[in-house]
C-alpha cells in the first residue's frame, strides 16, 4: 500500500495495488474508488483532502497492524 498527498492540488491517494484501473466510482463528493478488472479496489482518491482532515492530511494517518487469532 502506498499513500501519497499532492498539496498543490490537495489530493490524497491510497494505492493498494498496481492493477489496471477499469472503473472509478464516486462514493461521496470528492471520494473516488478505483476498481480493477476483477472488481478489486485498486485505490482511493480523496479530493480536497485538507478539508476532510484537520491539519496536514498525512499527519492524520495512523497504521495499526493486528495479528489475527486462528482457531
């Protein structure tokens, strides 16, 4: 996963894979989801990211990795 932010255009992009994008759906105003050929989410684009986050958008990111318990 790669998270990038373009301050000039105020766009954040969360990229999950390098798959070819075949469809894009706007799920909320300024939030677009890119889908690959198999229906998988390739990326999420957030337009006007600084309005949706307080401060600098990349400062708001927290990554938490939890180990799953296998029964």
